[in-house]
């Protein structure tokens, strides 16, 4: 069992990509106080784990009933991310502020921590290593991501508020690029079928 957990943990760890999401977390939360960040992190943990477990348990069944493919899911997730990035690029700092609970659920809990890549990886891991190992690996990975994000205050002290503001715009642009990449992969996947 431990071996299966480790074998499921590694691909999910890569799919979650907490280090890659960290700059986006910093840029999107730099106007929040510590209590708001803690609330957002708790919300993101609950959202990410709940979504992943629900998807592991019923994802294939729901997809087959609705006629949805993983590629459809990637296109939809990419579109949502693109809308979030566009909003961040085009609005002012005050207008961009979202509540911690809203931010913790979308976009942090999903699709940034647990998005189409993680959900797809989970379906593959269930087939290869079993449902218990996959659920355990998801819980551990989301916990690791939230813990890493919890130390973002240290990074803010190092690069300063102006640095975070500049990073915010760059990360919004990168988020838009990631969204386009997800949609492109989804469209390409649909075309080759």
C-alpha cells in the first residue's frame, strides 16, 4: 500500500505544481491580510480535496453520462483561467480585490491547485495504483501546496510590495498563456480523435 501511495504521489505532485502556482498565489493575494489568506488557504484545501475525491469517485461515470471528454474539460478549465487572467490584466487594483472565500474556492482551490491536469492524473492513478492510494496522494499534495502558500509572507518581505505588484501583472499574463495552452491541448485532443 505504501508503495502505491508513493507511486501515485509523484505524478499528482507534478500535476499540482505548487511551486509553479506560488507566484500566482502571491500576486493574487498581496492585498489580503493574514487572516484573509489563512481563510483562503483553508477554503482552497477543502475545495481542492473535495473536488478531487468526488472526481475520483464519480468522474468517469459523469463524463460518460454527459458525453464529456477530458479534452472538453481542459477547454472549459482553460477558458475559466483565461477569464480570470483577463480580469486581472484589465482591472485596477481595487476592482481586482476578491473575498478570501471566493478566491480560496476559485481560482485557487480549482483550477490552480486542482485543475484538469490533476483530475486527469487522478483518473490514471486510480487505474494504476488504486483508489485509496490516489485519494491519499491527493490529500497529501494539496496539504503540501497549502503549506507552501502559507509561507508566501516571507517571499513578500524579500521582494517588496512593488515587486509583488509587478509580478502580479506578469503572472496574469502567464496565467492567460497557461489557459491558452490548456485550451489548445483540449482542441488538439479533440481533433486527433
